[in-house]
C-alpha cells in the first residue's frame, strides 16, 4: 500500500483484484490537510483489516447509501469490494485512476424490487 499516509489511495490497489473489506466506522473529518496543502472537510470510512481509511467522494458515498441505506450506522459490519479503476473523472477535468467500491453482500434496497 501507499507510504505513510492514513488514507487509502488508488496506488494501493493498482494491479490487484477487488479486495473485500468490512466497514468498522464512518467519520466526519474536519480541517484535514490534504496532499495539496489545503484543509478540507469530508466523510471517511474505516475498515477492520487496515488502519488506513477511505475518503468518501460523492460517487462512493452514494453507492454506500444506495446499498446499505442513508443512515451510516447501518454501514457498520457491511462488506464491500474495493478496487482501482482507470478512467475516473478527475477534479478540474480529465481522467485519473480512482477507487471504486460496491457491496460484497446482497443489496437490500426496496427501490430495486419490482
């Protein structure tokens, strides 16, 4: 995995198959200094298998909400698959390699029932 940072990055997963992780916590991080030196507020997810956390971008946050419900308390103990994906839209334009996730469990969402 990527060097001494507390955040998971796409570089940690390049060349790997999707990794199954169990969510152990959801956090609101405020005033965190990022790589660009700017302070940001965001949500992150912790996992049982690693001390590093995943910064939740809008896409991954919506995927978790859709899969497990809007209450983040419902996410604890849920299993996800996490992988690096090429062609993710980058902030400011262009594309990059980014982290993507999906539920490793059956999704219990009434919107999917017909």
